[in-house]
């Protein structure tokens, strides 16, 4: 077989993994018990690798807060000294088949959603979405109130939710997404439909759980319209854990930002990152006093949803999100059209009625991005440099990471050809 | 005898210029009152020869 034939075959395999996936939410467990490679001194962070000294303030706060939460340090100052000394290690979540949205981090004792792709056998993980309270580790804020909520999530919340999910025998996320067809969500920054469809499956099981905190947990979940996002991120990671094992493929299988740098991963080179300066998210601000100068670069792994065809890729499915963040219906259509021009597959689970019943484009081919000069767009929430959410909007993915990825895959394929 | 009426009618109709390349070429013509249609075209990989070779090795795009 020629190199182009091998690349075409590998890409078909990856697109099959992505489009035939059946991610099923099966459990809620402490990260240390289920995440391969998780260790008691390890904290997983969003985006590509970063030196501890370079961590932006929100991530520094989240890492130190998580270290205190896990009892690795007595206070945040001690935690920071330990991080700088390498006694507490940090690593990119996506290298461990995990995703951490915004400034979320994952420490060993934190409960994680466990999602299995029943088609490819991959497993992925993500911490629960903490709800609408703005004071959360997820936005780089830590204090007594945040710690109290983290303990609730690690304790009663994880026990009740885990029991309900296990009793369900697994919740099929494709079935959940299928129910949202035509309900106006792009499923990255807007997902009330999917969260409600998930609640349809979950609440009856939760009502069967015999636990004193049961009603409080139901209230938390039922009132959180973004609950689905973190379940889906675990689902995407389950799928990508299989896609990362396909040599020769030029399909993007990971991306995220740590506020300073933004990076992508490809199937051919697995967990190798291709990075550049993190782009800013443009859109709306929550407060009128916020300006662009207050913004941190792209922060978080929630854009793994785009890697699997949601969010900016399927912007036409959720035009209301664009309206909210300063765009138009035409912009939504254009975003999805751009994504189609650089993607190799299309989902069939939630066709969009106002887009000729077409599905979401999926599987960005780095060759097409570079060759055609077309940049896909990711949606996202923006972070303040000092911690807290700034707003929400979208960012054009930087061309530099795709050019570096083409070079990286080219070198890897050359190496494989010499070995063959 | 060749029928040139179609060709002649083309010259009598409004001229619409299709511009492939820098938009500034079309801008100049528009300032002179001509209608233009801009084709959204860019050289492969931004014209980067090395990148084009790597893309070709990997099967094109």
C-alpha cells in the first residue's frame, strides 16, 4: 500500500470509531480507582503540558485548592511550594483520557463520570459539573465554601449518583442526543435539551436510591442545565482513547487550552501535543466592566466536544447561542459549513431540521485545514486572568497548531515507512 | 457562417468580473463602477512549498 492509501484507510477507521461510537455512562467512581495512570500525587489539568511556574492564576488556584481538598497539603501556600518542587505533579488530562472544562482540575479523590464506548471499548472520565454557582474550582476559585461543595460532591453526591447510574445498567448518550434533534442546542455551551433528556433517564433511578441526601442531589442535578456537558466530555474521551490508537491518521483527536497555550492532538501521534499561544474567546461578557484586557487565553478541555462534532462544529444546531454571543443565524450556518469543508464524517443521531436534516460534521482532517486555509471554530466560556468566568463566545482555532500537526504526522509516517 | 450573435450579446450585456486572487484587484474595478464577484480562493497551505510537499506525501487534502 502507498502512503496516501494507508492514510485514507486509517482516516476511515477513525471516522468509523467516531460515527459508530456508542458512549454509555456506566459509573461514578473516585479518579484514583478508575483512571489509568492516576496517582496520589497527581493532579490533572486542562490543555497541553505546562511548567508549574507558568500556570495562570485560575489554574494555580484550582491545582492548589484540589491539593488541599485531597489532603496533599495543609493550605494553598504549602500546596504551591509542593507543586513548584515537583512533590505534587501536574499533567494534561487528555493524556489520561480525561477532560477538564474551563479551570477544572482532577485530583485523585475526586469522583469522575465513567463512560464506556461500547463499540470501540474505550473509556473516558470527567469530574461532575459543579452547577451554576460562580464560586467554583471550575473557574479557578477556592475557599471554605468551595471546599464544602467539593466535599459534598465527593461524598453524598457521588454516592447517590453512582448508585443510580449503576442501577440503570448504563445510560446511552447517543439515545440522549437523539432526543435533542431539533431542540436548538449545540451541546458545548448550550445543552438544556440534552441535560433534560438525561434527567428523564436519571431521575427515576435517583428516586429509587435510599440515602438521606437523595433529594438534595436530585435538586442539584435537575437545576443544572449544563450537567450533560461533563458527562459528554467523558464520552468523547472514551471515543478518543480508541481513535488515538490509529497510526497514519491525520484526524484531530484532542484539543484544549491552559490559558497560556492551546494545543491539538492527532490520531497518528496520539498524546503528542502541537501548541501555540492560546487564542482569546470573543463574544459577550457577564459584567459590563470587563474588557478584553481582563481575558485569559483559551482555558479548558470542554472543546473536546468540538473534536467529536459538537459545539462550534454543529453551530447551526444551536443558533440561539450565537445570538446570545453576538452572532447571527448566518454565522451559525457558516461555522458549520466551514467545519464540513475540513471534516471527513457526519453524525446521523441528531439531524438538524433547519439545515436540510443534515447531521453534525465530525472528524477534522488537519490536511484539509492547512491545505484549504479554513479554520474550524470552537465555542467556549472565557476566563478572567484573576479567576472567575468572564463570558462566553467563540474562538477561531489557530492555524499554527495545524501546521505543526501536519509536520508532526509527516515525520511520524516517514518513521513508520522506514521501519516497515 | 459562424453565428456570432451570442458572443456579441455578451459584449452588450453588463460586465461582471470574476476575481480570483487579491480582493484589492476587484476593489479597484468596483471603484470604476464595474460589478465584481470575488472567488474565495487561497493558495494551498498559504503558498508554503514545504507544507504543500508534506501534504502531498500524506495524500493531499
